[in-house]
């Protein structure tokens, strides 16, 4: 009898452990084996570091001191992106993956990026996933997000590459010798420069002059075909967040913030704007924690969404 009881307890415990492990695996998501490289034109590549990060986990790029004299002039770029945040959204992967992330085509005689289509760059990332040259598409409408903090070192990087730090900065996919923005969203806040990519291939960063390399079809597709209001990012936030919206035509726009009781607490936009994607930063440093609503209104479109201020 005692032996039967022991067997029952053992099987019950093993079953419970299996359930716990299965549950843990579900929560943890897939694993990303990440390797960062520097690529210098005419010299080759140098590995910077290797890390393991989980799907949905925010990875912070650490500063690395380059000691190889052939690559040492690329140090200002590494210094400028140290502290940047990288995350592949939870649900974007259906498997464990390896990413070889190359900071691509740097002129290591002076530390600047080689121009692309005659345009200056502050970023050139080439991503090889699972050792395949093909683009890697993320699942379930999810994205990979890369956030670069604005800093004196980042401003110095821009200046060194011939880009005005006060200019609007954009990202796009490289497609041969032209550019492509389909599936890539880029925006700025007061403190960051961000891209959200629906797939990985090669991603360029520059000022708006970079749009000159877009194909004519892509230039047309960069104008939204319908009105839209996107979820703010980050959310929850403290104290600032970015709100993005799309306009298919020139129109008068109101964008306002309300508390949960419906009282207006801020007006972010109250003007006529051109067709295109727009974003605005909301600073809630003077407000208390809680749920807030943001509402866009035009002559043809009205929508609101919720966001959470968490101090």
C-alpha cells in the first residue's frame, strides 16, 4: 500500500513539474542567439560580442572597446549606440533563431559610413538570420524595435557623417541600390530615434534626403491610403510617449488628451497638416499616474485610444 502511495506521489509530482516547465517555456518564448559585428570596407569584419536574449526581452547594447588597430576608428559609432535598446516583440518568432548583426560598410580610415546612393548615413545594419541571405519575416504582425538614445556622442556621430543633428532622421530597408519603407516604421521623440521592422534584411538610417532612393512605387505608398491612429509607444510610459497617426490627404487635425473622467488635459495638435505619417511626443511629467485617452479628429475621421501613465 505504501509503495502504491509513493508511486502515486511521484507520478503526480512529475506531472506537476512537466506542467510547470511547459508553462515556463510558453512564457519565456523563443531564444535569440545574437552576435554583433563591425564591417569595414576593404578590411573585413570583426566580432564585437555574443549574447543570448529571449523573445520579448529588451536587450541593451553594451559599449565595447575596440582594440584591433584596423577597426579602432569605428569606436565613435559603438560609443554612440551604446545603451540602445533592442527587442523582438513577444509572438514574433515561431522558433529559436541566430542573428548575425553587422554594423555594415564603415570606412575605417575615418570612422564614417560609406554613403548609399550618394546619401550620408548614420546607421547601416545588415542582418543575417539563421545563416540565410534571405530576409527573415516576423510572425503575427509583430516587429523588431531598435531605439537609439539621443546624446552628445550620437550628435557627434551625425556631424561626423555629414548629418545635421537637428534634421529629421529616418530609416528604410535597402533594396538593391534603392530603398523600401514597406513594413518599416521610423520615428523620433525628444530623446530617442526608433525603427520598428516587420522583417530583417538590411536597414539604413539617414536624414530625409535618403528618401531620394525610394522607388517611385514606394514613394507613392509612403502616403497612407486611409486615416489611422496607432497605439502610443512606449505604453505604459513615464513621463513621455510618442503618438503616431496617418493622413491620406491634407486636412485640419485635432489631437487631444483626456483623463479617464473625460476632462481635456492637453492639446497636442490643432492645425492643418499635409498627407503622410506624423508623430508627436506627449510629455505627462505634470500629470498623475492613471489611464488617459488620446483622440484624433479630422473632418472625415475620429478615433481614440487608451494609454497608461505609470510613475
